[in-house]
C-alpha cells in the first residue's frame, strides 16, 4: 500500500505530465471561429497521437494538427498524397494564443484534392479550391 504523502506526490507528478498533453489535444486551445490557413508543406507526420503538418507562410512556421491517424487515413490523406514543398490550405481553428503559430485543421486541400479529416464536425467555411 502506498502511504498518503507518496500518493500525493505521485498524483502531482501525473498531473504535471498529463496536464499539458490533455490541454493540447481536443479543441479547447483553439479559437471558436473557423479560419483559413495556407502555405507550403515543410514536413508531414501521419502517426500517433494525431497527424501533423508543419508548413511555412509569410507569418512563419506553423504546426498544423490534424485528426488521429485512423480518421486521417479514412479521409484519404495517406502517405504519398502530399509531399514536402507542396502548396497546402486548411480550414479549421487557430490557437487562442496569438503568439503561437498553431492551427487545428478540419480540412486539408493539397494537389487539388480536399480531405475532410473531421467529417463529423460542423463547418462554417468551405475549403479553398
């Protein structure tokens, strides 16, 4: 059995490690209003815990979070569909922190094709052509 002080210390450690991870995932860190973002792909990660594209535009280098790999793959956004250097556009939500170049995408348009990585979310904006 773990004594009370150790249990408290262990709880604090778990909260310190899990808190930032939980805060990052989901939508709470994003603005309520939908917006558009576009630029050039610098890197693509289609694995866990969620797919991610790093892209650059005139504002700087953006981290764009997509859905978990199963939803991303179901949308058709798989290996080889997009490549480093491709122009890309997104609809979704910017970070609430205006200093953070981070975006949570609902749709991704690359090479003339749009991928809806969150098909069950209501959307106010149509993807860019």
